[in-house]
C-alpha cells in the first residue's frame, strides 16, 4: 500500500454464541484465562482477549446479555453459530480512509469505515475505526468464514496488545477456501500479506495453532489439543 505504515496482523476473531462458556473452555484447554475486554454498544456483543505475541491478539467475541438485541444481525455471523469458530482476521492500518480508496481503485471494496468505541475494565475508553467484517464481495457472504481481512485503524488509542494481556503465542495460521485465487486477489487489493501457510482448496476454514501451558491448541471449528 502506498499510504501509511504497512498493514500487519492486528487480531484473530473467534466468535461464539455463548461467550462465558467459550471463555471457560479456552481457559481449561490452554491453562490461560482470557481477560475481559468490554462491550460494543449498539452491536450486542462483548469480548475477552488474549495476546498472540508480535503486537497481535486473539479476540473471543459473543452476545452481550446486558445489551438489548441490536437492530440488525450481530457481526461475524454470531447469531447463526451453533458453536465457537475462528471466523476472520483483522489487519492494523493507519489512514484507513486512504486505504479503502486504494483498495477500491484496485477493484475490491472493503466497505466504508465505521467509528467504534468501548469502555475498558478499568473505566477507560478506547476508540477505533474499522471496515465492516465480511463486507468484501463474495468472501464473507457464502460462508461464516472470511479470508478477506477487515481493516482496523486505532488512531491515537493505545493498542490492546500493550495492556499486559495473558499470552498464547501464535504458532501457525492455516486456511482453506473454495476459491483460493479470489482470496489472494482480495489480499493484493488490500495491500496485505497472508500471515500463514499458502491457502489450499476446500471448504472455507481458518485454523490457528496457539501455544498453551498444556501444549498446542488448534482453534478452527471449535478448539482441540494437538
């Protein structure tokens, strides 16, 4: 990309229909308990976080029972999930409006940036802008999994990975997709590099292997020790 710093992996999104249950399962399986992030007002969701190392983090996101139902579907296909699943990834950028314009000029529309904010557990506030997850044509609509990342600009807000998150180092990130060339074309238009192994053909699926205290755990359609 021509504007701003290079886009880098910001975080992985592990979506679930039952946040408290999934957080407990992750803690038991890995030996590391995710910490509460916060609620997303108006979106009907809240999250818990873990650090991945390298300035990235792992987001576990699900319905927030303390919020009323949102006006539309929750992001990340949460309302249709029957269990936890690694659904997409985000890349960190600066100058998000310019990045969107560049992607559109290359034939890929990531959607208009949306301003968001939430309170932190210590009472602080963080603000950011992001493109709607799954907004890209074709890659987020036929499957709950999107290999096309959404863009995220933290502006002047300190990055969540710098707040001392419990660490589960990222070992590998793999993916399959029915049209790997389409995935690669989206990455090229966005000016990002896939941070894992080459994408293979097959049903859309993301799998991240993290290093837990009890050994390695694969997060994809659910989580399992490997």
